[in-house]
C-alpha cells in the first residue's frame, strides 16, 4: 500500500510528470510566474484538498527569486553552454553516453 507524507509532494510530481508544473526559469518573468502559481495553487487546493496561503507563499518565493536573480543563479543553460563552446571553454557533461561538438 502506498502512503502519503501529507506535504504536497504527490501533486508536485504529478505536475512535473504532466509537464504543467512551474520551473525555476519561470521565475525570470515574475508576472507570468504569479499567474502560473495561482492557477496551480487553486487547482491543487481544489483537487487535493491542500490549504495554501497564496499571498504568503508568493512573498516567500519572491524573496528567493530576488536572491537568485541578484546572484545571477538563473540562466538559460542552452545559451550559456553555446557561449562557452564559442569561447573555447571546456564543459563537463555528466550522464550522457556520448557528446559530439559541431
């Protein structure tokens, strides 16, 4: 029998698996992020009976977002890797069986 932590991880994984979840890159566009967050919070609240204080959660997330943005910790990985390749920098790639540069 499968149990639950009652901490909301099930809905989080279902959103990820269904590809409608929120990603870190969404934080780059705060207005869009808030819309996505409010939509998902309402959906999870209704479908899973999760009580969510949206305003408090968004305020906390905004603090994390500001820190990440101030420290340039959110980047477009594809653009960054392509720039590194263009600059002749070495890149360590983990978890791939082969890598071919063109």
